[in-house]
């Protein structure tokens, strides 16, 4: 079968078809585009057909390829972790602006936020926690692949860092409300529920984290959390009632309030 025939018969979005075909053949995407007349080896044609069928069934392209780029780092991903989103890069930018020496990333998943920070601030001590052992296996693989030494810990939020304090705590915790119709649409259908859902109003994890954060922050330390559409007022109120000042919300590139945070008040 020729490249052009395979692409046309895939019945998926053309850009995604080219990506998957390049993966199946070991060619670059540019080469797939430049040589539509090229004859495909049988193994590549059947590998591509299998990947296209998975995509037609709705599986996210990142899980099919087993990777996703985040903040310039190519990261291994699997259905054990949330697929890192471009909008989460805002949280990384806000973290870097604060030039912390010690950072805690809560709910690290494949390690995206922690590794992005460590890449830019190699002298910083970066600890990353997740409740999912399978996620930490991937985070470890990503850390090794990029030679970035982060300290991965298994457990619930602050339990693995008892007695420690950080200049900065960041997190992209689960923040979708149970029963949210978006859970039945698109890529999120394939992502781990424990990475997405946080109680009836989506704020359960954020409440947990904000409520405990002051016990794990150095004096004047910052807490920055990604949250969902329309949650910024509730998150700011929580921060105000838990000992934070300089409370603010930052919009992502689409203009959606995406990250809220504050600085621990000094007594
Ligand atoms: C929305 S995902 C974020 C993944 C990654 N940080 C990112 O931004 O792409 C939330 C992560 O929090 C983890 N998580 C959920 N509840 C947790 C808990 N109680 N303690 C620690 N991690 C938790 C999940 O396993 C998941 O990896």
C-alpha cells in the first residue's frame, strides 16, 4: 500500500494520520508528507492501521504514541497519567519567576511540572509527590531520560514530606466535579479518574492542599495551584482563610483564569 492510500483510508484527522504513519514507519512527518507515492512495508501498513483504529475509537494520540511534549521536554505518558496540557506551562512560568531553591510538586503524574522546573533551575531541590505508584514509574523514567535529578515520593499530598518546608509548592491537582459532562467527552474518557475528579464540586483536593500548605512552606513561601474554569474565587477565598496574602489569579493564553496562588503571611 502507498503512503497516500494509507493516509486517505485512515478516516482520522490528516495531521494525526501523518503523525501515526510516521511513527509506524520510523519516518519523519515531513518525509511522509513529501513522499505520498512511497510503498509502505507490510508491517508498517498493519501497524498504522492498528493505531488509526485506536484513534477512531477515541483514544488520545499521546497514549497511542506513548509521549507528549511539555515545556520543551518530550515525556513518556501512558493511561496511568494525565496527559500534560499546554495551559499547565503557565504554572511552570509562574514558579520560575519566583526563583525558588526548594520546590514541592503535588500530584506530579509523569513528572511534567517538576521536570520543567528542574530543567531551568538545576540547582533547585525539587520534590515531586503522587498517590499513584504507576505514575511515579513514568516520572522516574522521564527524569532519567532527561538526566534531571528530582526526588520522587509516593503518598497522599503532604504525607511523604512530613517535617519538610519548601520555598514554593506547586500543583495541578484533580479539579473536575463528579458528574461533570466533560468527563464523558474526548481524551479525558481515557485518563485516570483519580487524576481528574475531586468530589462533588471539584474542589476537594484543592481544599486539602490549601488547608495544609502553611505547615510545609518556608517563611514567605508561595503556593501556586492550577484550577478549573470558574474556580478562581473559591480558591482565592480558601487561600485568604488559610494564612496567605499577595493572593492573585493568572489567566492562560486563552484568557481563562487558570492558576491562583498566594504567599504565606509572615507572623
Ligand atoms: C491533574 S493530574 C496532574 C499531573 C501533572 N502534574 C500534570 O500537570 O500534567 C493530578 C495528579 O494528582 C495525583 N493525585 C490525586 N490525588 C492525590 C493525592 N491525594 N495525593 C497525591 N497525589 C494525588 C494523581 O495521581 C495525578 O497524577
